[in-house]
C-alpha cells in the first residue's frame, strides 16, 4: 500500500509523514521543488497541484492520498484537480484535510473552498474520509515576540473561545484513517479537550512565562491591519473573516467530538497549556544556545 502525501513539508504534513512512518506505511511525497527536505528513505516527486501532469505522475502506482492543500486564492482549483485525478486513477481511499464547521463559515474564502471540495468528495465515487481540524494550537508558536517582548496575546479568540487542537493529534488521526479499517465515509471533527478564550490564553501564557500577558482584544480592523504587515492583503482579509466568524458563531467542539477523537487516537487530545509550557521551554533552550 503506497500513500501519497501533499503538503508534506509543512507543519501538519510533516507530522503526518512521521506518523505514517511509525506505522510502516510506504510513503510518497509531492513537493514543490527539488531539494525540499524529506525523510530518509521516502520517495519524493516534484510537482504542483496546479499542474495536473506532474500530479498524475506522482499518483501513478499510489493506492491512497492524503490531500492537504495550502490556503491560497486558487485552493479550490488545486483541490479539485487532485480529487479529479484520484477519481481518474481509481485510488482506493482519499483522506481530505478540511476544517471544522466549514458549512457555518461560507463567507470565509478558505472555508468555502474546503466545503466545495468536501461536496465533490461526497458527490462522486472515490472512497473518502474527511478530517475537520479546529484552529491549530501550534499557530501560537509564532507569537514569541508579542508574548515575551510586548506582553500581549494578540490573537482575537474572543471571550467565548475555541477548541484549539494540537497538530500532532491531527497527524495521528490522519495516519490512523489511512492505515486502518473502518473510516471510509466518515467525517471526524478534530478538537482539543478544552475551550481556550482570548483572556484565558493570556492567563495561561502569564503563568507559563512568569510575567503579565494582556489580551489585545477583538478590534478586527486593527488585527487585519497588523496581518497585512506580514501577509498578502487577500490573506489578511481571509484570516480576519475567520476570526470574526469565531467571535460571531463560535468554534467550540460539538457534542461527542472529544469522545470520538479520544477513541480514534487511543488517548485524550493534547491540552493548550501543555503546548504553552513545552513551547516556552523550547524558547528558553534556543536563547541559551544562541
């Protein structure tokens, strides 16, 4: 059984590859360029999800596909090309990396793209599993300067909060779905075991870092302006709409989600506070080594 992994060099995709290797799966990667870092012994094909010829070559001889495509303006086109080729080549299983509550966020471009790809999966005849992760806990690993230098937690999670999930749990769930039976036609909501609000995240970081961390609040115009300083304008708007949706509609695990994921993984999903402690220690170790 050979499994093709797209997005394999990113934060989530690389963890999926590790979990597949633990399970002795025969893994092939689709990478964007020659020289991309790949694990020892893993086959890599250079291609682009907007180039069907290169993708079809990568899929030749493959049994299963883990489809994770980046948040880009042409995300829908990329996803449908990959799905169309999986259908053409009669792959035995496709695990699609979607997003939690996609149908409630149709005004958010990358949610709408994922929902459309889900609809295609359900319309035609490639056996599939959909995983729907919440906000990635590891997104907050990028906040070192805001937390340690300015004493601010800047992500507008709001007062209600979200059920943020660890990417290692996402990777485990994907690998389990790809390498074991009983997952065809299933949709799994992947949520963390606790709800993290903006003020609560600030409180957790205050405890972990031993200094006062303030929550920046929910000014979405100011948040989008800050995002435009480090991301394209379209992306800043997309992310702004996502967080605005969190505030308006919530992003909290649904009844039964935690029990289902715990059963799937064989352990309780990882906690945000444990991630914060682990990340803080990593920052300290890197500072000492510098």
